[in-house]
C-alpha cells in the first residue's frame, strides 16, 4: 500500500513536470513568433514610409520640371520654383491724370 502511494506520487510529479516543460516550450515559441511578427510589421511600415517619401520626391521633381511663365515665377539656384511677387502698376498707369479743363468743371 505504501509503495503504491509512492509510485502514484512519482507518477503525478512526472506528469506535472512534463506539462510544465511543454507549456514553457509553447510560451517560448509564442514569444519568438510574436517578436518575428513585430519585426515584420515594423519592416513593412518602414518600407511603406520609404515608398511614400520616394513617391513624394518624384512628384516634386516632376513639378520642378514643368515649364513656368517667367513673369509669374522665379527659380532658385537648385531649380525649385518660387512664386514671385506681383508688382503693382505705377500710379500714372493706374489712373490717367486729369486735364486742367476737366478739373475746372467738377
């Protein structure tokens, strides 16, 4: 009877040990898979960001190469376009000076 109890106790302990080791292995595997998934997501995000940046720079290049009206825009040394200030016309052109006869008639 006493031997039977000892044998049963040994059996239960060994089964418990196996269960614990299996669960530890599964947890380790889950952690590794999670880390791999995280790395892949980060790489995907980075790749997308790089693609967006290159696309944006390509758009800027295309915009820079467009023909530009020189009266409307100026160009910097690197070729980028700067919108120029529009100067207002001189007053003499804005409204013609009145003749003396018109002034007297008011």
